[in-house]
C-alpha cells in the first residue's frame, strides 16, 4: 500500500504518526511524511492517509486537509481528543519509526499516561484517563548509537507509582532528559524536588538546563512558590525554570492579575511565558511583551499597549531590539 502521513503542527516528531509509520512499514507498505495540508498533482493514489494536529489553532489546516483527502483518518487533540489510533484505525503497535526524522537525534516517548488532576482547560483527563505506567527508560531510548537524550511527553511524571524507578534509570543511565510537558510545582514534595534536581534536566534541544512548570490560576500562588522554593533548595537554579502562565481563560481574570503573575515570576528569577487561551490581540500582545523581553528591558506594559503591541511603534528611547536570550524555548506545553 501507499501510505501518506501528514503532520500539521508541532516542532517535535509526532509520536502517533511514528507509530502509524512503524505499523505500515512492518507490513511492507510505502510510507511518506508530509507537513502541509495540500495534495499534489503528481501524488500517487494513496491507499491510506493519516492526519494529525495537536493544537486547536491548527484546525483550519485540518479542515483543508480533509478536503484534499476526504477518506483520511484524522485525529489529535487539535481535532478530537476522543479519536485514538486503536479505536479509529485499528493500530495497536507501540513501535516507533524515526525514519522520517533523520535529523532528530533524541528518543521520544511516555513513561506514564493520564493525570491525577482534572483541570477544566486540559484535555488529558478526557483523552487518557487516570494515571498508569507506560514504558521504562530503556524502552523509550532507541539505544546505541543514538545519544542518551530523552524527550518525555508525560503529562504527570510524578503521578505514577514507579517514578522512583524511572528517575533511577535516568540517573544511572546518565541520560539528559527533557520533561516536555512540565513538572507540577504545586504538588512537589521534598523527595520529588530532590529527584528533579538529581537528573540532567534539559530543554528540548538539549543545549541548556531547563525545567517547565505552570501557573494557571492566581489562587495557586502560595503552593506554586512553595514548590519552586523547594526545587531551588535542592539545587535547581531559578533561571532554569520556565513558568507557563495561562491567560485569558478565567472569566474574572484582570490585567492586574496577569501583571502580578508576570512580575512575581520575574522577581523570583524564573522565566515567565504567557500562554493565551484565546488569541485576542491584547493577550497575544502581552505574550509578545514578555517573551521578547520588553518587560525585562523596562518597557512598561502601558507603553507597549499604547504602541498597539508592536515594537516598531514604541516611542524613541524604548525601541531598541531586545536580547533574544533564552526565553524563547517553549518546549511542548
């Protein structure tokens, strides 16, 4: 069979499509990866087409892709969190095929699925259910000659009973590890914070030390900073911590609330990264103000807002380009 797999978003390889590729290549089928939503005049007749999108903002691409390939299997959290390979396509293989990503050096996978929490803005409880183990570190790693570099997609790493064994495997194997979906700082204990500090945690490119966490609701401030302080106590530097800020979700959220969270994270020495739930002009502008370091440069939010959120509109004296620094690495959250 001729099989087309289409990845519409995400900077990392799409694990579901890698499983599809593994399934079909093991059956002797020809598989091609594409990263756009359009068919081509010189395409062969595809016997199967699989399309995946992670983000809802990509849904318009998914709709165009369905017009190009009306009989395609389409899924992912950006399309329908209830669609699974097993239920929709009958694919149960856990094998992962990296053939279509020759430049990608890391090994990617889950050590657990599901989550202990039921945050109203998150699809994980609906999609994956309760926490359960998935793979060991040796099962995630591709093995020699690939580097000992892991990207873990776990949504709740410390929610699994076997997290101590997984941490030991990471540490004993001298792996660099990227916890791409973040660590829940609100639920850290002395033991779990010590565990985080004990491994070689990294950003997704493995170029620097980075831990991700989130501050979704201002009412969690005390618990969040207790967790952050515990991480620092055990050796994690504040500048290693990126804190995602959910903005534009809560009905009663105010501008003051966003500014408070941004300033508290900066004061702690960590890196704030606003994530607009609704991509309004002002919320995207707030994200730009923080992520591009204009807040660190001393450009007041009111000045940036008066400039219509465009750096080129800033008054003279405020219009120097920011040092891009390291805040632009956003992982997967």
